[in-house]
C-alpha cells in the first residue's frame, strides 16, 4: 500500500455512499415517548398509554420538509427508552398498547407512505441502547431481539436510504450490552443493500459535534482507524477513534503522512433545529433562525458533507407555527439562491488542457454528474475559464468533483474578470471540493470566471460548476 496522501488517490465511494451524498439535506424526525414526558432520555418505565398525538398528520411533516428543500426524512423508530413507534411483535412496549388510534396505529408506516407521496427518501433511526428491554445486557438474547426489530423495519416499509444506529449505549449504567455489530450490519446489507449505515457504521461518519461546526478541509478519504469494518470490529487503533473524530484535520497531507490504510468515510452533520432533539414547551426561544440555517447549509452541504436537521413535532404531532415559517423561508431562499444556474446561458468554456475527448470542458455545465472535465496528466497548472452572460449579478459559486473517481483537489482559487475595469480580480480561494463546495463572494458583475487549481492528488475531475 502507498503511504501518505498517495494512498488516498485510489479510494472511491460505493454506489450507496454516492446516492446518500446526493441526498444532501434531510431531516431527523425526533418523536416518541420523550415528547410526552419532557425527558430527552426516557427511562423506559412510562406506560404506553402516555403516547397520544391528537393531530398526527405525517403528510404535513413531509410537506414542510419538502418546502424546506429536504430530500428525505429519518424517523426515531425506537429511542433509548425502548418504546417502538410501530406494532412490533417483539415487545409490548410499543404503540400497539397505546390509546392512539385504539392501538391500531403504525407511525413508521404512516411516515413511510407520506414520504413516497411527497417524493422523499425514508430512513430509520434505531437506538441499540434500550432502557426497557429486559434482555439488554444479556448478549445474544438482546442481539436476537434487536435483529428482530431491524428485520421488521427493513422488510415492511419499502426502500430505506439510511439506517441510523445511535452509538450511545449506556455504558455508565448497570446493564451493559456487548453488541454484535457485525450481525446487525450483515442483516442490513441483506435486507436493504442500498441503505447506508450511519453514525455507528461503516458507511457514514459523524462530524464530531451537534453544533454544525465543520472543518476547513472536509475529506471523505480518511485513515481506516476512524471507521469500523463490515464485521463490526474496530481496528487495532480503535482507542483513538473517538478522540480523532473531533480533530480539526482528518485528511490533509500532514494528517495522513504516516498512514497506509484508507477508507471512504464521508461526513454527516446532525444538528437539532432547537436546542433539544425532542420537543419541549420551553425550548421555543432556542429555535434557529432562517439565516442561521442558511449558514449551516453552506458549512455542510456546501462543504462536502450532508446535513441532517433535527425536527421536533409537539405532543399533538404537529410542528409549531414558528418552525414551519422558518423552514418555509429556508426553502424559498435556497431555491432563490440555487434554483437557476446562470452558466446555462454561458457563451463558452476554455481550459488549459483536456485528458481525452470524453472529458470535454463543456461537461462542467451539465447537470449530469457522470460527465466531467479532466485536465491532461502533464498539466501542472490546470485552469478553466467560463463565460458569464452580460449584466448578470451574482454572489454564489458552486463547484463539484466527480467523487465516483475519488476526492483529489487540495487547493484552488477563483478569479473574476471585472466587467467595468476589464481586469482579473480574486474572488475566492479554497481548499477541498469533494462532492460540492459553495463559495460566497462579494456581489458583483463579471464577464468571466477563472478557476486555478494549485494543489491536487495526481489528477482531478470537475463534474459541475454553477453561478447563482
């Protein structure tokens, strides 16, 4: 194996990881017994009769998510208290013993059906930690129970794009379960092979915080000791896993200098819209404004990550009006900013070199992620210049790498040809690109944009450029 950054060049994502990255922005519906008890961490002793959402309408959940620009929803099907939001046959601690819909309800099915109706992807969150189940801590007995729950969720509710396995497992409590993670992963691969396994899994990496703080360089290719294997085992240096996950640099040349084994482990940023994941009456003043959510979007989706925003319906099963208004405004602004690419009417594209006839520069103007421009291998200072229609005013530039062939760009800048002064002006400079990089610039009018790629790993491919 190649040592250092050269070992990262050949690492590419799986098909399921690419499809997950395309999802970009989705929501986590945090709902369950915690909403009715006011306790973020339930103890598992609250009677099922407490669960009674009077105005439950998952179509409205999906309508709001769609209006915000989200492409999917994940539901907390079972949180730490063990209460299941579907009528499972493996425990009585579920909505089948609640008074909601006379015990005939199935919230997982309701949301799954609504997601199909609104064209949203559907995912499931399932907490391995269980404060109610008596077999928790008994090894195989609990693994049998947990796999039973997984089997129901992954066979009865259609296509699942994401299985979110919470890594919190209550190790500070009296009962400790040594989970058979490899068995869980194998079952997920068998029943939903296109689903990514997030957080405590081999497909998607947690960013390391719940504040939306991201790295200046967000690499999808990282040392393998940051992840887990398909059999569920961690590597020999697993004791470094959690501390390294918080490091500000996971993939630069300096960070990987001594590494020889790498994996594709892209970043997910999970942030609650309020200060808590589950709804609390006194939490309304902590809600993030539209401007804060826009900034969060730029720092995540616009920085080679996916954003999972925590949404918190209230006891009635509804979003508060303030949440709805902010999410609607967010969607309007995202559509206003990114709904149309000014380069669709561009006069032309010129480049310093081309790898072959299939990697033509015009490919960067296409929405097809499978087409791209690649400079010649001997081009040490690649550049691409795009013409901009006259009198167009903009302040956003978006650039994408073809991640199907890896992540390679380390440093680049963007210059604009000032329409009035006929002079090149530096507009932005950046490090990594990856799936997508959004650059905010000072608003202005420019007749051309020039991208200069200063550092990259062996080669790179640009699948798209847009101006908004």
